[in-house]
């Protein structure tokens, strides 16, 4: 009789040996996979009433994973994109398990056969110039937190950095002299430099003169001097969005995230005629094709292109109601 395979050591080896040593995955990838498994293990503990450390590999079968993915969507309200992201992490683990536990190949193949869910690709969301100005004016700069938040928002919308890049920004990453820029290592361990505008440079320079909190290394620390968490960043964005919506009502029902500020920067570059290849380098995209989504999002550029064309001449005709029964069949 084959002994049950413990999940804990297999999962630990997946993170330490597979992701960290062999693949040398970025901290962003490791953090994303970690969150996926934390959510899965909490769900399994509630469903099977078994502590994560005592789970067997056999218990994590395809029906349980499908139930977990459905629970993410129905009970936690995550998007299809996030659901697929969690499934990608699980698929990666089970591909690793195929080498470590070949006797469980049938179970592994059933999990790997779970498909990603298709979804409608919506237009890239971004903020208008009026919304950006209202958001930047929202923080109360008479306070330390207000000055930090104003500088944070300005750097985010001007550089297009990702949220992990913003929270991990240190004073060593800033070059404030001639050719002022921010140097970050983003997704895929790719290093890139992003220039700072004069107005942004002035605000950042003034902010860095503030008395440091904590060790003084993080550019935008929390009140305790530690690195801001993703939830902390979203809290400050939600707070200032509510304040800004008084001046700019269109923000009332608009979700503001660091990624939307990133989209806003890309759209600004695109609308002033910056080449897609430059925008891809600016944002740290792996491929220029990734930047194609911004071309599809801007109605203003499409209207500008339409104005240059010669529209075909049409003639309005009078409406005559058709047969009711044919109309019913045509509506099906």
C-alpha cells in the first residue's frame, strides 16, 4: 500500500528549489504564487477541516480546485483575470509535481486540464487630465501624510511605475541631478530608467528634505517608516479619490489604482505622438505588441483620424414598420 504523499514538503520545495533556485523567479512572481496558495489552503481548510500542514497531495484534486476557483469569483468577487492568475500558479506547481510524484500522474493531468476562463477584453481604463489634477490636489499638504501622498501620486502618474516598483522605491534609486530619473528593476528582472519632469523633480526634492522615518531608505514610507503595503496604497488612493470627487464628480464611481495611473501615463504619451516602441520601453513591456491595447482605448485619436477622412454620402430614408411576425422571428 502506497503511503499518502504529504503536501507541505512538496510545496516548500516548489518555492525554494523550483522558483527561487532553478527559475530565479522575481519577488513579484513569488509573492503572487504565495498569495494564490495561501488563498487555496484557507479554502481547503474550511472545506476539509484539515490544517494545511497535515494535508496530503491527494486531497488537492481537480474538483476541489474548481470549487476554489468558483468560490473566488462568487464569494470574493475577483475578476476572471485574477481567477486565471491563481490557476496559472496552481498549474505551475502541478507541472513541478509531475516530476516529483509521477505515481500521481492521473490526478496531475486532471488538474492541468482545467482551462483558463475566457473573458471579454475591455478597453484600457485611464483618467482624464481634469481627474488627474483633482486627484493631485486632494492631499492636504499641511500634513506629513498629505505631502507624502501628493509626491507619491505625482511620481506614479508621471513615471507609470507599477505598484510594487512604487512601494519598493529607495533613495538610491533616485538620480536628482542632471538628467534626473528613477531607476527600477521591474517584472522579469529588467532594469529600466524613467525620466523625471521638472515639476516632479521639484516635488520629490522637497519631499526628501522631510525628516526621515524608519531607516530613511524608502522614498514613500508608512507612518511607522516601513514600506507601504499594497493595501495601504489602495487605502490612500481611495481616500483621495473621495476627496477629489467633490471637485471632479466623474471620479465618484471611478476606481483609482496605481495601474490605472500607469495607463494614464501611457495614454498621455500616445496622444502626443510618442512611438509605441518608446512607450513599451518606458513601461517595461516585454513586447511592443503589449502596447497595442492603448491604441484601441483612445476615442480622441480615432475621432481625429475620422476627421481626416472623406465620409461617404448617405441619405436618410423614412421608416416603414415591417411585418410583426417576421419582426418577432428576426429578433430571436
